[in-house]
C-alpha cells in the first residue's frame, strides 16, 4: 500500500453489524501477498438489493453480469475480488464470471444467477478463477468479519479503508445504515474505479431501493472526480435486509422515509468524499459549488469542467492563487455563459464579480487559503436556479508516480 494520504481520517469508524448480512474475507494471493483480497457478503432470504454501475462502453464482465441480475431485486451473495478487473477480457471474462458464480452458488446452495460479482484491479488481464474458487468454502463458513476487514480486502491503490455509519428511524423504529467503499484513481462521474457497498436493516422493496440509490448516487458518487477518467468496473450496491420491524414503506415520497433518505444521502457523500481524499497523490481536498446556472445539469457540468482541469488542479497543488484558470474552465464548459454574470469566491473571499476582478482584490487571504488542506471554490454564473456541488482533489507528481508504477 502506498503512503497514507495526508487527507485521510484519523481512523476507521466503528460500524455495527447489520442483522441479516454476513461478511467474510480471504487472501487468494492472486496479486497481493500477505493481505485479504476477497470479500463475500451473504444476504438473508428477506433481503432486497439495488445497484448502479459504470456507463462505460467497455464495462467489465462482472458489471455486465450484475446489470442483468440486479433487475430481480434479490441476491444471495455479492463476491468481490481485488487485483484483477476482469475487464476487456472477451469471452474468457464472461466465462470466468459464470464459472465463479456457479462455483459459489454450489457452495451456498443457490443458483449462479443469485450471485452478484464485482472486480477491481488491472484491465485486460484474464482472471484465473481456479485461484479464487478454493476459498469459497472458507468464506461461506466464516461470515463474521468486521466492516473494517471487509473494506481493507477490496483496496487496490487506496491508502486507507473507507467506511461510514448512520442511524435513523422509520416510523419510529431504529434503523442502521453502514457502508464501505474503495477508490483512489480513475475516478470520475458515472462512476469511478470505485466500488461501494451500503447495507441497512430497513425493510424496503427493491424498486424503492433502486429509486433511492440512483438519486443518492447522483449527489455523491456521481459528483466526484479525481482525474476525469471513467472506469470499466464501477459498482454501487444497496442492500436492505428487512430485519427492522417497521411498517411497510412503498413510496419514495412517503414522509416516514425522509429521515432514512437524508441519512443515506449523507453517508454516501461521506464515502464519496473519502474516495476523493484518497485521490492518487492528493494533497488538497477541493469543494466546488456552482450556482445561477440554467439547470442543475448545467451547474454540474460547469463544476466538473473546473474540477477536471489539469491547470486548475496543478495550480492548487502548487498553492498558486491563479484564479484565471477557473475562468478558463468555466468558459470551456459550453453552456453559453454570459461572462459579465460570472462571480468567483475562493475560501469565502471575493475574487471576481460581474465579469472582472473585484475592485479591491487582495490576493493575500486567497494565497493563505490555498495553503490549507481543504480548498473551497464558489462560482455563480447567472440568475438561474441550477446548483451543484462537486468534489475533487489536486494533481501532484504523486499521481504520475502511482500510475506509472501501477503494474509493477
């Protein structure tokens, strides 16, 4: 594992077990030595599951498998392997998915179609399933791993395990939500080299889970970028075991669900921003808020144009208050913005207003803000109602070093 990110949290949070969900880890040795690289999540019979996946045209074989299976809204287990993405591996990759699901299904006494799969690692390398399958009996028999062990087993270039926990209630009944994620590079919306698993003991139907997950993903995992590169393997799963004894909820607009929706959204933003804080080589965490756009979509794209600009990201890495690069990035976003309406703040200090530098501009407080670990950029582009918040990190020499050495 690379040197721990300077933006990492002090420690992994305490995440309680979710009733109806089993966690198991194992070390296959397929790529990494001396660490776990397999994660098995087993789901009780009352569980429902939803998922969102990469929109890449070169989606990996396990993603293609899961897209077809997630429609049922149920699953017996989710298996993840780290070190090999099983992406762009042709028929061999599709065969390995079926072989893996069939072998695990035999151990768990269920159909291959009841197994969901996720992979992360190097693209284009054939996956040898014979390295994985001998560990399935052990995984099935030992399902009491901690969330921290689970989060550590799925890492690749990450420098720390990522987890989050929330409590809320539905209809007065306590509900627990826990989540883990991995991701560090090849991170951009739709989604990233990113896997995330969120589980709750709430009793929610699959169609409702899917609606809630898609909405929450838009504000979290689809609002982050490290390097503008969209991965082949992005997968986010939301599991509801149904063990909480609240009355049935069937509509996403049910007011009894408001607290759950808020808690889930906050947890997913927490996980997503942890991924950004672990961006390869990152030394600065950057929040970009865009207001005044014609639509929320336009605001999002303007924010991403800033967040993905190598010139903006390297200026921030060098602690250079070169705000002209932000102006450049806004201008290239392609939304016919009236430059006379653009206003920019950095760290809460006005930089530009009404299409030009503010009259009393003082770079000293801006420069001081650029030396902190968390950079805040606020951009207004007009009088529209569209708003968005995007999270990213700076671009340093570390990013080059990590990715140049990735396969060695």
